[in-house]
């Protein structure tokens, strides 16, 4: 029934129910094949672990492989299926978890040497939700120290390399998650996002990355003993990175189960169908600074794809876009850096110390009164955007206005850091407001994937999914080149 491929991670269905090696199959195809008994969960995990062993040494995306646990979970799920028990929506699907989230029995080290012995005794709710859906957790993915850089690397685990071009960043802070999924180590990877930490790695690695609405996916690290900063309470979210939009839907549905440990989470009522044709606001410029030509080309290609699918696309910009981008650091950075700087100084590696120090040049310390003003400004801006989103239920804009930057450029100097921050403002503006957004690949330029960002009103992830699928159907994403071994 199952034939083994000569290259790339094991099994492939002889009957054609899976097209190609298992590691290339998406989550939806894998769980369907397992349910049809074309293949077992154990065979999927074995093939996935084989692929990980092949490519991870060159990329360093997964820093802790959970082979024994994953195989035992697969055996338990196969036994559950044989017993006729109801199966979860991600039954048998391999997934990874980022190192800054509690996963029972694993270190929540966040890339910090001093934290390597911090073993979680309990799952974060987002991890528990994935397990409950039938996902098999095969490993932990890399992040920068304290998850506080746009590039992924740290003194504890080393640097994660972009599978497209080793001289360019894989993004941060969910860079390990993005590389693991882009290179076929797992069809679903967990990440988190407060400024673009899901969307930017997805942009750099040619994936679909979802930043859910504020309040949709629960999160709480039982190992964390401090108090959450205002910015984390209002803007930090958990979400998936995948190679296919249908997997993004599956993973989000599994993750988005409210939990009493996170009082922010809720399950909104269903929305009526959107009026057709859906109006899309195409953001052609940001504060008068031109986009990189490849980013402009990606936006044009995505706009044409949406028009071909029946959307009505026209140039328009949400109100006070620059103000929204500038309000993010006014609200996010004072309390976040104030909380983290003592830890960075004591335990951080050279990279995160340098990066955070340069952030202080770009974003100087604010008076507490200014933070309170920014908090009020956030609500005013969200009100304006929600009115705008009635006329334009979707916004098509860049994720980053520049292609993936050179490795370690974020630790070079203040001028380079300022330029990187400017290029990421389309993501930080959306983060400030807690809106759902998907980073979607649109083309490859100079050996690098270039994506776009789709934004909708609060809790309208469905509109983002539909538009991303329209783009995916007309601009199919590619796998990166195979890494040198």
C-alpha cells in the first residue's frame, strides 16, 4: 500500500492518495490519508522525522527533536483510530512549537542559556489545543534571545538559516517555525506575533502566516512568574505558519478554543456573508516612501489575482496609517523594554543586547504619561479603521516594504536598524489595532520569496483566508531549494 521514495523523507502512497513524499504533503492531505487508512500516523511521523534529520542540520530550525514522544503519540492515535474513537481535526498531523511557549516536559528557554533548565510542568493553552485536535508535536523551533530580534539566532542554540538564501534573514522572532515548515519538517508550525513575528518570517520564507485577531487564541505560560506588560496584553497573539491556506484554516480552528487561563479569549458569533463583490483597498504607498520594486510587483500580482477571483480592488489607504505605525512603539516599547532590559543585560547574548540597544536609539524611552496618551490613541485609530473596513472589508498592503535583509543587519548600526523598522511599519500598524492579518507569498525575486499582507476587521479571519486562497490559486507558492548536505 505504501511505497518508499528514494529521496526526501520516506513514504508516498502508491495509489496516488498522496502526491509525492510525505514531507511535501499538507496537513489536510495527511489527516485525510490517515483517516482513510492509506497511511498510519506512525508512518507519517517516521517520514517527518527522517526529513527533519536530513535537512535540519543545515538549517537549524528545530532545536529540540521529540522523536520518542512523537512516535508514542502516533501509536496512541493509531490505536484510537482502530478503536473507532472520534478523531480530532488535526489527527496525526506533525507540528512544531516555538521555544518561548510552555510545552510540558520541555525547556521554555526562549534562546537564553540561563533558562535552559526551565522545564515546563504544564502546557500553554495553545499547545493543549493543538494536542486536543490530534496534532503530534515533533519538536521545538528556534527564536532570538527573548524573542526580541527581527532575525533568529542566539547563543544557546545558534543561528537559523533561510532555506532560500543563506545570506538573508529567515526573519524573527518565529524564524525557526518558518524554516521548519518551509523546508518540510512539519506542515504546521506555531508562532507568536506582537509586531510581525509570524508575518515577517512567513514573508522571508515564502509561507502563509496568520496573525489572528486579538483575543482569538489563548495563551498563558504557567512558568512565567511576572506580570504581562500592557503591550503584550493588547497586541501579543499566537498563530500558525503553513505552506497552504487550507492548513492555516485547520490550524487556526484548532488553536482558537477559549481557555479560562487567558481571560482575553472569546468565541465571537458568526458573521453574515460579506456583500459581493468585496471591495479591497490597495495601499500603494506608505508615508511617501517608495516600496522596493519587488514588493510593488508582488502587490500588483496579488491585486490582479484578487480581481480575477471577482474582488474589486482600488487604491485606497486606511486612515492615519502613519500615525498607527508610529503609535505602536509609543505604546509597545516603553513597558516591554523596561521589563526586559534588566534580563537582557544580565542573561542576553551579544545579538539581543546589541539589537535592543539599537532599538533604544530608534525608540527612546517615553514618559509614562505619553504611554497613556498612546493607549487612548489606539482606541481612536481602531474606531477610524473599523469605519473604513465597512467600505473596504479587505486591505491589501505590504508585510515588509523591503525584501529579507542581510543576516545580522539588525545589529549593525542605528541607521540600519531605523531602515529595518521603517520597512516593517505595515505590520506594526496592524499589530497596534489587534486586527487579523495574513502574510501570503506572491512571487520570487532574486532568489527570495516576496509576500503581501491581507488585513480585515476584528474577528474576520474568514475574509483573510478567502482572499489568501484566491491568491494561492493563481500564484502557487514554491518550495525553497533543497539545502546542501
